[in-house]
């Protein structure tokens, strides 16, 4: 089944490159979305997968695979709208759509891979396939951001690969059957060479921090957000960050029973705190609306890193936080595409009075702000509450208090710009507004946000059970 | 025999630190590719035959022939100046690379693993650190790509020291990823022409807050 899936998407991508007809693109993309959804449903129902040496279906992968399937449908719709409005050449459209398919396919691979090497291969494939997507608008900024993203990301992932090799060296005495996460979890309990594992873990975290968007290499992630087309930004900010999280979390789970467990918590605590600190500092200077929301993503990922470090109930909260964040952020970025299309600028100081232009889109932004800032009924209130309570009980009181102060600051800044966009008089008569935005374009996003609030108020039991299963192999 | 190849490998690192011409650097990459091929041939003999052939062919074709040829072509096509233009002079680079090699020795011995192949580990880490050093100390973007390839060569050497236990399909995937990334670097390098004629890293500084 999985082989069929990968071959099918490669074929669709190749056909899109060869046949550059507009009608074919409008047939192939929905077909791909349907394949993605059907594949996810199949895995969801059967809970098993061929090639079990390399791939595995577990609750963690299943959650993010489902989110990816939802995002695939919405992103493809938004991408087709985006390409229609931009009137690109057929060649550029073909590059965009084919890259998008391979990009989604490689993310699917990451969520399902059980072998350490396979995970790395798919993670690197996401880097390579996103290059043309970031480059799509072909401005000097796009070239710069693409160059920085693929170069820094490749180097970062090389570091991760060194880490994986070091893990391989450290188990050389204890020969296990396969080099997979599920097999190795029991092997690492008996490894005593702490320094080796520490070096390996820190290299792996540095490498995947490009994908997850946390402290050491988050800057290229932000550059990529700010120049990429809005549907692509939505993917980078949600599903690609989930890729980084899944990679780091799988390594964390694997090493959580070993001698370095406490040390890993300290590393993640420092990384999480620094991510939130940098997000708060840079939000003061930010002028580009997309970078503003990108920093908000960095802050959320920092919180998730803190949650992994804090442990206990916070592991549950981390996964749940990511589910909510994925649904909300993608909505915000889709809406962002419409704002940019109307105002023809990303500068925050030139945008204003959006609520009168597009009330439904304005509602999307208001709901998104409420959810992102963690005001009840937002589920992020509960997840952040769980994260902080577990930080207090884990003895990280000082960090928790500092993070709360930084969060207040971040919410203030976000609120300032969100409400300026929505309600302030547009002071720039010089900016000629673009075409009118159809109300119906915002309706799917509104549904997505209401769904988020629904999940927050009444989380479906099967979802809670999945999240619980995802973290059950961690030590109590 | 393998030790001899490894020692030649470390000499190429010193040479890379002082060489002032771009083509010398690329020729060094080619030599490193052949050295890696030799090391793989000697070290990985006990491995599964099909897997071994995949590794040997990919090392020889990609690392020793395809990538150097591609880099030379990129330089010719874009009329990049042939000098390396370092921020740090050749002599100082040599000292820094020596220090990096000593650091790799210290790192290897502090890991306290009973390696039967200490020298592999040390040289691999030296190559990784030298690659990073070349990236930060040279102005041209193409030198960054060369530094990245030296880093990758170090990683390949490290994986040989483990005995390369990855299954064939994973090895093929890894090498393919690296090849595609180098090709993409070349493609986007030629696009940087539209921003700056000099291909220097200082021209990529528009995106910031």
C-alpha cells in the first residue's frame, strides 16, 4: 500500500511537469488530495503498514498524518486560488504543483518512518522539495530566503545525521535486529556511555530545529515564511514544524529510558526558553506581517519544547497544543494570502481597516487571535495551563514565571498588530486597494477555526485516546 | 593500506585550507572522492555484495566525478572569479585547521568508546570541522558549497567507521538526497546572479528584522 502511494505521487508529479495544461492541473491536484485522504483513512482504519522494517503506524504518526490530510485539502484549494490570481506562466505553475505534491509526500514519509535512516532521508527530502515553493515568486528576497533555507537546513540535517551515526556507534556492542525506533528503545536503557548519547542528542536537536522552528536555527525558517506564497507558509508553519517535532520527539522517546533523560530535559528547557525569548525580542522590531505570525509560531514551538522538558501531563499537552496550533495557524496564513492580495503589501504599517473590507475574513482573524492568545474557550488555555502546572511541579519555577511574562508581552504585541489590521483607519490612501475579496473564500477557514474551538470545548474521546497513546511509552 | 588513504585524506584538508585557487579546491574534492572509494573498497568487504556495489558506485560516480565536474561547470558558466578570497589568510587558516584536528583528537578520546578505528573517527571529525571552517571563513558562495561537500565527505568516512549498517535502500536514499542538494545549490547559485555579480555571501543580507 505504501509503495503504491509513493509511486502514485511520483507519477502525478512527473505528469504535472510534463503536461502543463491548466485543465490537467485542475484534475490532477484534487485527485492527489483524494489519494492523500484515502491513504490516511486506510492507515487510520487498518493501523498497519507494509515494509514494517522501515515504517510503522503509531498514535503519534497517526495524529499528524490526519492533520496533514486535512491541510492537504485546504492547501491545494488555496494554492489553486493563489495561482489563478497571480497569472503565472504554465511552467512556474507546474513547478509549484509538482513540488507541492512531493513535499506533502515526504512529510507523510517522515510521520510514518520507524527506521532512523529513513526518517532522515524523508526529512532531507522535505528540504529539497520545498526549495521551488519558497522560490516561487522569484524576487531577490525569494532567492535569498531559498538559498539560506536549503543551505542551512542541509547543514543542520547533516548534523542530525552525525548524531544518528553516533547513536549507531554507541550501540555497536549490543547488536539489535533493526536500527528502528521501536527496537532501539530497549537497547538504550543499558548504554552507559553518557557523553556519546549527549553529543548525539544535541546534534540531532540542532539539526531538526530548522524544521521545528526552535532556537538555534529558527532564523531561516522565518525567512522562508516571509517570502513564500501564503499557502506554502501555512504548510511551513504547521505541518513542517510538526515534522521537526515528530523527529525530535521520536528521538526523545527512544532515549527517555536511558541515562541521559534528565540531561535531555535541561537541553530542551534551554532551547524552549530561548525560542520564546527571541520571539518576544524580535516581535518589537518586526514590520512584515508574515514574519510577525512566523515569530508567533516560534513562540508556540518553544512552548512545546518546554512541555517536552517538563514531562508528565505536559507531554499530553504538547501534542494537543500542536493539533490546535496546526489548525489555527494554517487558517491565519490562508487569510494572510487574501490580505496581501488586497493591500499588495506585507508591511504591517500600511495595512488597516480590514474588517470593513472583508467581515468574514476579519472574523477569522479575531477568532485566530483569541485562540492563539489562549483566552478561554481556546484549547490553548488548557494546554498552556497544563504545561505551566507541570513546570511548577517539576521544579522549573523561575523559568515558568519568566516565560509567563514573555507570553504576556507577545500577546500584547500580537494583539496590537491584529487589531490595527482589523479596525484602524487605513492611513495609506497611497496604497491602491486590489480587487474585492470574495466572502466565500474565508468560509472554510472560519469553519476550521470553529472546529478548533469545538475540539477545545468538547474534545472527541477518540482524539484524547490517540494523544494518550502517543505519549504512553514515556516513563511515568 | 586504508590507514595510508586516511592520512592522504587529512593532507588534503591542510591543502584545502591554504589553496588560493577555486579549481585546486575542486580537484581536492575529486581526490577525496577517490580516497573514499578506496577506503570503502578496503573496509567494507564483509558487507552484503549488492549494498557494497551501491555504495562503491555512488561514491565513485557522485563524489569523484559528477559533483566536481558539475561545480567546475557552474564556475565557468557564471564567470565566477577563480580566486578563493578568504576572510582569513592562508597561513592563519592552516593554523586553525591544525587546531581543529587536535580538537577532534581530544573529542575522540574523551568519548571513551573502545574504537578499533580511532583514526577514522578523528579524521572524519576533522573533515567535518574543516568544512564548517571553510564555510565561515570564505567570501564566495561557491566555497560554501565546497565546504559542505567536505563536511559530507567527513560524514561518509564516519559511516564507514561504523561499518555502515544502514540497509541498501536507506544508503541509496541518503546519497541521492546529498546529490540532489548539491545540484539544487548549483541551480540557485546561478540565480543569485540576479542579485549580485560577485556571488559573495555579503550580498544576501536583505531579509532581517
